[in-house]
């Protein structure tokens, strides 16, 4: 199983996603790459 332990995917937080649509697109890319679990790591 593949994990991503440093993901900035929360919309409008840090330097990650700009919108919910961006987050959904990022998650789709991760899923297509074989990632099964993501740990969101905002800086605040």
C-alpha cells in the first residue's frame, strides 16, 4: 500500500489547493498513482 505523508490538499490552506475542485483533482491524481491513504499536513 502506498501512502502520502505530507500533503497540502486542504482548500485555501498553506500553499496547497485553491478550491475544493483542486483538492478533488489532486486526490484523483494520487488515487490513479496508487496512493491509498493521505495524511493532510497543513502548517497551521
